[in-house]
C-alpha cells in the first residue's frame, strides 16, 4: 500500500514580533495621518470659513489614523490582534504626545484628553480586530 503524506499548501507565513508589528502600524498611521491632514488642509483652504472646520478635520484624521494603525498592526500579526492593537495605539499616542510638546498645541481639559486617548486605543483595537483570524491552511494529500 502507498504511503500518504499530508502537505500544507500555500506560502510560508512570516509573522513579525509584537513590537515590530505595532511599530509598523504606528509608522503607517503617521504617514496616513499626514496624507489626511494635507487633504483636509486643501478642503479647508477651498471653504469659505477655513478655521471653523479645523477641529473636526483634526479629530477625524486622528480617529482614522488610529483605526489604520490597528489595521496595519493586525495585518502584520494576526494571532494577537488585541495586544498588537493596544501596543500600536500606545506607541502612536506616545509619538503624538512628544510631537505636541515639541510643537506646542491647544490644551484640552484633562477629562477630554483622557477620553480622546481612550478613543484612540479603542479604535486601534477595533482596527486590529478587523483583520480577522488567521486563515486555516488547506491540506492536500500527496502520494510518495
């Protein structure tokens, strides 16, 4: 009787480390935020009252970039989506905090800042969960 061997189909997956995935997501989110802010600046420039919509545009860019951070981080490491989304959000918030100290910015009351940081963390985790579970590999039977 012939021996049957189960062989996995597909390419070999390469998962990044937890911190590497989170750092990749954070860098992707920063570039995405820069592109969004440029787009929103052009939209505000064309409007009649550009200063009226800056706050909405900046919060929208922050929310979308934190969601993007979670998506990219989760794509790089699918097995621990919640953890990588959380670490990516913390990295993103730490970079944004350092940048706000370096360039100065508007000051928000403490409770608004805490709510904003919590929203960034939650959106990043939701973005990481959008990537889904790792796909099961299909098996084929090959004869030896």
